[in-house]
């Protein structure tokens, strides 16, 4: 799983794909997760980080994270290797 | 730096919901760093908004429709030129290009320069011949066929699967999902634009467009790709954004290089599963050309330089993620202005 380096992300959570002209928005937690992916953190590390920071169970977070990662791959923001 | 004073005549002042490229071209010329431009507007209809945009258009003249023939057009231009001393003429409608290209030598003798595609370039990229164009230049083009009568619609399933695109020779295109729909669109388009009607295989994907300028020697002077963000019910871009697509630019340079394209052009392309299908080449600058100006490539100015025989260096950079958003706007004008144009053919 690699971050698509062409994608531009602003601090407000606005995401722009310059290749297609498409833009998306994410909330602060989504932005935080994307930043962690960009830093090269593994899924387990991200899971641990979020669990420590927010009130959420591991089961729920794991499901949400999976869905979020799938969406990012579908939108070409992440490249599935 | 002092700017050279020139007079440019242009058509396409119909800045309406299906806009002609005249006003965006003029806006580019007004921002020229090399020229101080006097604009002479050439209008077919007396309610083309550009006629009344006096900050953009210095003087407007009505001209005869291309259907009146090139002699009528040249006679009128001769009169206008006797007053205005036109340096460069930029036609902006597909339907008038034949007249202006055929007349370019006579215009040159009048002192009016143009920078247009050759008749051969115009013909071979025309919708009825685009599929053959693709084969000749090794460019992916969806299969298409010209039809001349309603009964031909019922023979389409031999070569096509629905949906198909039903297109007019110059303008209009509709997606038909059945022979019944194709028949409706055949009648609608042919009653307006005549025959043939072009049937083109529909390719599912994302439409992307490129505005470009070729120097006639195979060089791309400028090219800016754009994706439409909002499309009107007439299929026209109401907003769009510049994109970073090197493959698309490579395809553009390939087309200009192989055809030695001369003048402005717009490529309409469908990107489908990482393949690029050429849907149309419009042989002139499009109505969204001002986006290219805003993104850093003043293509109308470069076109003028080419027409004047000046050396123009290719522009390779442009701002990515630059948007255009159209808007509608009411001008208030006096009846006297409308009267003057209607009665005397000039304003």
C-alpha cells in the first residue's frame, strides 16, 4: 500500500487528484489516517495510534479502517501494491 | 515595453449558453504583452452579446452567413477592411472555416492574415472521416459510419452495439440506446444541420479535452488539458479544471506532429481503462480557451504571432488545478445601439 504522490492534500482535508481533476473531502480523522499512511506507518500502527487517541473499540475501528482504505484505493489516492 | 498596435477581426461573438470562442479569444488578446489590439467583431446575428461588449469589442460589423457564398463574404470584408485595415482575422466557427480557408490567398492580398488549417487537414479530421484519420495516423478512434437515410438506422446492429453516439456533421451529439432513439436524434440533427449523420460507437469513460496550437510544421506551440466539471444540457462545459496528464499531452503532440496541424484545435477524448480514444478534433480554439490563458498559456496571442510570421517558442508549462466557472450576466443596452446595428450593419 503506497500513497499516490501525485495527490495533493491540504490541511483542511481537501484532496485533489491533478491527473483526473477530481477532488474529495475527508474529515479530520480521515486526514490524520492519510497523514499516517504517508509517513509510512503500517495498518497495525495506525490502528494502535487511533485506539490510543479516540474512544473506539478495536473491532469497530478495524472495520471502518478497512472500508476507508478500500475507498482510498478505489479513488486512486492509495496504490495497492 | 511598448506593445505593437494591431487590428484583429474575429467571429464567434455569440457568448450565449452554447458560446462561440470569440469573446474568450478576445480576452486573451486583450491580455497580450506583445500587442495592443483593436478588436473588430464580425457578427452574423444582431443579438450576439459580444457586439455590445464595448470594453472588449471596439467595433462590430454584420457579415453574411457562409451559405451566402465566399464572394458575398469577401465583398463585405473588403468594405470592412477599407475602414479598419485588419491585420489578422480569426474565424471561430467550424461552419465558416471552409470559406475562410478557401479565401485565405485573397484575404492575404487584402492585407489580412490568417493562421488556419489546410483544407486537407480540415477534411480528414471531419467527423465522417475521423475513423479513417485514426487508422492513417495510428490513433485510437471509436468506429464510426456515416448514414444518409432513416432506413440505415435499422442496419446499424451489423456494425454497432447500442448505445451509440448520433452526431451531426458540424454540431450536436446524442447518446442513443435503441434504434427508436437513434431515429429521433437522426431527425432532430438532420433537420438542423443536414446530412450525413455520423454514428459512432459509444465508449464508456471519462471525457477529457485539450486546447492546443500547432505551428503547421509539426510543432506544438501550446497545449492545456482540461476535464469538465459541470456540463450544461447542451453538453457544453460550464466549469472545468486543468489537469496533469502527460499521456494526454503526448497524444496531442503526436497528433499535431503527424498531421503538421496549423492553427488552433480542440481534442475531445474519452479516457477508458487507461486508453485514450479520440472522439473529435475541432479545428479552432474552443470557447474555454480562456482557461488556457488563465493557466499561463496565451494561445490566442501565440496564434496572432504565428499569423504575423513571428517566431513563437513552444509553451510547455501551465498551472494545474486552475478552474473556470462560467456565469450568465445581463447587459443593459440602448435601443439606439440595436437599431444602428440592425439598420446599418455596424456598431
